C-alpha cells in the first residue's frame, strides 16, 4: 500500500444512493479501512455525504481525488456510463479498485479495463454483494457437496417497489446510460446463476415491458452450458423479493435473501406439508432465534452483504490474497445482460457471447 500503514485509505467517487445507504454505513463499522475522500459532480450530494459521515476531503472533479497520494483504494459508485473512465483513472493512479455493477455498458469497455487491470499490481473487484450473502454461501457449499444431486432447473426473482416509492435519477430510465431492470437489477442474478450453477449461460430469451422506461419488468428464460434451464423475473415496480429456487434430483433448495430463515431444503423423498418437516422447521426457528436477533440488530443478512464484501476486499489488499469476483466475472454477467437485451429486441432466443477479453 502507498501508505505503508495497515489501515486502507479509501476514496469514493459517487455519493448517491448506494454509497450513502450501503457502502458508507458498512465501511464505518470496519476497523481496517478509513474513507478519507469523496468525489461527486453534484455538490449537494457531496456535502450531504461528507457531513453525514464526517469526511473532509471533497472534490467535484474525481481526478483531484485520484491525485491524492495518501489514498490506497478507490470505489467507483457512479452511474454505469462513467464506470470505466473513472476506473481506468484509478488504476493509472496505482489505486486498488472497487467497482460497482454493471461493470460497463459494452464488452469493448470491459476489455480495455481488464487489460489495464492485468498490468496493474493492485486489486480490482466488482461489487456483486449477493455473493457475500450468508445464504448464498451456504447454498453454494451444499450444491458443491452434491446434497441437491444434479441440478434440474433454477428459478429466481429480484423485484422491488423502488419505482412505486421514489423518483429515480434519470439515468435509470434508459439502457443507454445503464438503466432499466436488465442492467441495473438483473446482473446481480446473472452473476448468481453462474456462481451457483458453476457454469456459463448458453442462450437467453427475454421478454421486456417498456411503456414508460426501458426494461420496466423483464421475464427471461435461459439455458446453461450444462443444459440446466433457468427462469427469472426482474422488476422495480412490485413488492420486494430476492429469491432463488434450485431444483435438484435429490431435493429442492429455496432461498429468500431478505429473510433470516430463508434457507429451506426439501429432500425429494419428503412431502413439505407433512407433520415431521413442520416440527423440524418450528424447532429450527426457535433454536436459531438468538442468531436471528443478532443479525437483525446488524441490519439483516442483506445489508450485511455490504459489510462482508468490504471486509473481503480490505482483507485481500492487506494480505495480498486473490479476488474471487474479478473484472472478468463482471464481464461475464454483462455478456448475459447484452444477450437478453438483444433477445428482447429480436423477440427470439439469443446465444450468449462467450468470447474472452
Ligand atoms: N450493489 C448494489 O447493491 C447496488 C445498489 C444500487 C446501485 N448500485 C450501482 O451503484 C452505481 C451508482 O448507483 P446509485 O444508485 O448510487 O446512483 P445515484 O444516481 O443515486 O448516485 C450516483 C452519484 O454519482 C454522481 N456522479 C455521476 N457522474 C459522476 C462523475 N463523473 N464523477 C463524480 N460523481 C458522479 C451523481 O451526481 C450521483 O450523486 C451504479 O452502477 C448502480 O448500478 C449497486
């Protein structure tokens, strides 16, 4: 680290929703990192975040933040259209890079960034926070152990009431600026498709509603390279859900990522409504209640994903360990989003580009 100190000094570019609601509160609780600088083109957002989190170095031009020799790492938390420009600047300045999803808006931009990162000595990680969810980690482990048997199919949904509750920034309305459910929401689950199944998406077929803005609500089906079919649903105009169901030959796993008790395994040999499974479930709820209460006091499993992803990133900088969620992984999720966009325009299934950078 440029500082030679143990505490990672971080600068954040972009002081909007994700920084103020998720990253800054998570970072405040972590001992190994200190946020010392912020940048945002909007002075109001900059000062609001700076005052709330007591951060004095503030810049309306991110390039001045990158010039700061005391910074070890930079988080790029601006709308997707500007991700790559700022990330390239951070790498050129010798900083470790944390970059929000979607990595970029096209593969050419991804490739430029990946090539630059390959030649850098610093770490680079994409902010797919759901990979750090306690239940996702457990699910991955039991899938890898073979508890579910061969996977038959996967169903997922990631929906919210965001558009019903709030006025969203204009960039979220157009694909061209990274908006709409495919770029903004679905990439999280595209990443989980890969992370949980252990293989790539081969083909997607997307149906997208777009009466008032791009990709208001999207339903899509896909086939993975191991033949597993997937069906997913994404929207910001209904109630909240963040769910995955993995159907295996030995049983079904149901994950509800906003629920402490959202990990349910139904062995293929057992009828879920039977008396024994109900008693086992009730017993487990009582037994796990102290842990559930403690997780709740920390904001719940979902909010804790931001804490865990930062802990992971900081650890990898301090101990020089390998990053799991690399820029290449961000590119893979984007490849699925781009195929889905093409499919919804053509009205037919589209093969996912498997080119490498
Ligand atoms: N991982 C997650 O859970 C999650 C959640 C929400 C958003 N995101 C991602 O985070 C990124 C930001 O999303 P958001 O919801 O915070 O957006 P936002 O619109 O609320 O905030 C973005 C901020 O960046 C600032 N900005 C724009 N261009 C800039 C530039 N060139 N230099 C400096 N500041 C600039 C804007 O003024 C604004 O304050 C997006 O890529 C989004 O997809 C991730």
